[in-house]
């Protein structure tokens, strides 16, 4: 038991994760998607006026390849450090008549697979960035806290299942990926769990959008939900910063007043 705990709670360094190699690979992947996307979009000759006057028609005229390339690029960027909402774009690709396919099962399978691959790449970006951060001793010190020990024991019971569940549930909580990284959970099962969870999530959204013919209601509603949930996550932090700033300013003004009076 002591040996197992030492592996979980011991110092993070050394590790065998090459952050530089991963992001070099990601840069190649990104370029491999972005270059053909730019070429294909350039050939079509759409303008911003087209999008302003007839966004639905313009979107419908886009080829499936263009839509999927843009989709893959977008979700590959949506990580903890760039928290872009993904549900709305998944739903938009499944709208009947303007989506990527003419039947529900093809739409569900393609959108689920492409989205899951892109999100898995984004979550691996998180994994490597968290690893890099944990190499700094001040940040790595969190692994010695009682709260972390409790969370790590909970995670150790069923790490793969928990990663799948947290990738399926559309909540703005990234702590499970931070925990998996600090726990040194291997990258292969980490990626597999992320893929399964996101495939199911995106597949459900795509299927529901197409099957019930929700149209643009689905992406708009999902985007609004993402804004509300994101505000709920960022709002308290912003409020605390504003309160801290206001308190510091008030203290500074009071200090200056006292100095003037004493002078």
C-alpha cells in the first residue's frame, strides 16, 4: 500500500512526457487541416456580406469537407486554456438540409467521430500543458495537500470510467483532466476515454438535432447554455478580483488620506 501511495503522491519529476514533441506534432496536424480548409474556402469566394444577408443559405452551400475541416480545427482548440463551446457547432452540422449528410445515422457517426478526435487532441493539449505546469515545484506542491490525496484516491478507483463520464457530461469542469495528469495517468487510456466520452456526447447532440428536426434552435440554445455555464464559472472569479481591487484601492485611498492629514 505504501509503495502504491508513493507512486501516486510522490514528486512529479521526473516524467517521460515530451511537451515539445507533442506540440510540434499538433502544429503539423493543425497545418494539415488549416491549409486545405483555406484553399477550399478561397475557391468558393464567400464574402462577409453573404454571411450577413443569408447565413443559413451560405452555410448550406458549404461542402461537407469544408464543414468537417472547420469543425475539426475548432474542437481541437477547445481546451481548458481556450474554453470554446462545442455543442453549438456539433448541432449546426446535424441540421437537416444544411448539415453534412442526408440521414441521421451517417450524420451521427461522422459528427461523433470527427468531433471526438478533435476534442481528444484538445484534451491531450491540456494533458501536456498541465504536465509542463506541474514541473514547477510551487505548482507541484498541490500534490502534497490533503485535498489532492483524497481526490487521487477517489480517481484511482476507476480512472478510465471517470474520464469517460466527465467527457460525456457537458459541464464546464476541467478538474478531472488536471487530476488525471497530476496522477500520471497514461496517455493512451486517457485519450481512449476522452474519445469514447466525447463520441457519445456529440453523437447524442447530432442525433437529437437531426431526428427531431430542431433546426437552428439547437445550436442557438446550446450556445446560450454554454454562455450561461461559462459565466457561472468565470463570474465568481471576476467578482472576487473586482472586490479585491476595490478593497485595495479603498485601502490605498485611506492610507493617502491619513498621510495628508498627518502631514
